[in-house]
C-alpha cells in the first residue's frame, strides 16, 4: 500500500507524517507511543486502507524526522504539548474533525485532544483507556510496589545518570522496554531496527526526559501550556464515542478492572480486553485495533 511522506508546519514543530489514501478520504490519525514510531501501525494500515480513508500517521515530537521549529521552543514532552500538537496538525491540514487512535504517548495525546477540543474529534480508539494525568497527584501519590517496580525507567530518567544512560544506550533501553512490556510479542529484529532510526532525532532524549520529569513535577512545563495543564488536572471527561483497548499482558500499564474508566466518558464507551497483547496492540494485535476503528466509526455515524 502506497504511503506518502509529507511535512506541515505548526507553531512549534515541523511535523512529518505518512499518509495513505486521498486527501478527500475520512481522516483517521494513528498516534504512536514511546519508545516506538509510525512503523507500529503498518499492519493496521494494511487492514484499513482499501476504503476511502485518509490515514495519517505522524512522528510525534522528538521522534524521527519531526523537528522543533527553533532553539527557543521548549523540548517539552508534557501531555498538553502532545495533545495540542494533534489539534495543530489538524489545523495545518485543514481537517475539521478526525477519528483519533493512540497508545502510550499517542493515546494520551488523543485523550487530551478529545477532552479539551471535543469539536475536533469524531471518535476515539484509546489503547489504555483514560490516560490524562493529574501531575500534582502523580508527584505525591505512590502506587503499588509492583507498579513502582515496572516504572523503573521513569525513576531512572529523573536523574542525570538516567539522562546520560538514555543518550548512550537509547536502542538498548528501548528494546528492553519492548521485551518487558510485551512478553508475548516476538517482534522481528528488522522492525526494531527500522523503528530505532526514530531515536536518532536530535531532540529525542531531551523530549523524553522532560516528559517523564514533568509528569512528576520535577521539571517545569511550557509556560504557554499552563492553562491547558490546569484544565487537565481536573480530569475532564471525553464525549466522543470511544472504544478502549487493553492488552491483558501489558507489563507496564496493566489493564484496569472492567468499568474503572467508564465515568470519564460521557458518550458511547466500550472496553475490549486483548488476551495475548501487551503494551503495543497496533503491532501485536492489528486485527483487533483495526476492528475497533471500524466499529467506532459505525457508532459515530449513528450519533
């Protein structure tokens, strides 16, 4: 299936994205996480692309060929920045409403956009459910011992040693996280090698480090985004029709109890638990992800 690589400019970024399908097609944005990139969606695209769809897979800030516009732009990985990037991308592409699909960072970006700019989101497939953060709460409230253990890399990144470690060992750390988070996923080395090219971005390390320090209030955010972060701290609800997917073997973000996130969604909301999938369902269970997209599009067409 043919993909066209294109670039648009927003207030903060030169965003590079891959597009499959015509500009006139139904817009669907597929958003990757850390430490992954657009290659995670290759098999999903193969299942969606035969219809009149405009499938857009952007490289998030700090990944691949996407670049910050200038040295003055804060290399921020905070949730408000990720969510605003999605709306800025829609603006640049002159797309009024789109369906958003995301996991990990991409899932959080999709939730943020759906919560703060509901008029821009037709439907949502959120892998991980509701993932908007309350930074003040996260900074002071410990989780279970097992969950804190799974977050080892986040604590590592709080230190200067961790920043240097990511700088020097970005591929080794990323591959370790893939294996730990998705124990049933026997990914091809060629897939990892293709993805790891995105970690060569000159701002990959600074963006990742800021993301994990900001979420625990150990790094200041972008002053221009503070009003958005204040709104996100209140855990705003999401009105867009949503299907939430959870990998049952996800070892960093284990699935919640059924219904645990339901109160955060005011419209259609359905949960699906994927038996063998871990943290990266687009690559591990592309059939389930593509089916969720098809199904949520049908729901949105009737609401």
